[in-house]
C-alpha cells in the first residue's frame, strides 16, 4: 500500500480482510506518517488484531490477524 493515500490504504486493507478466513494473517506495508497511524487504528476499531508493527526501510510493516 506504499504510495497509496489515506483513506484508500485502509479501504484496500479492509477489502482484503473481508476475503480472508478468521485467523488468517495479512501483511501490509504502508508509508510512515498518517497511514502508519490510521490503518492500525482502523484495524482495531473493526475488531481485528494487530499482531506486529515494525519500521522497515521503505515504510511500516503491519501484521494483522483477521477476527
């Protein structure tokens, strides 16, 4: 999702999560800044589990477990 403007990065993440089974894990790479703050917040508000947030050389890596 790097290079994707807010809120489209969350919309795309949400659509992908909808296609997954409960318990599956999704890896998402987002830009630092607003996406790195807003996507995790939205993930939690939707009831999913944020397993990991880590800074990588080209952004932020999120591991999300679908609930």
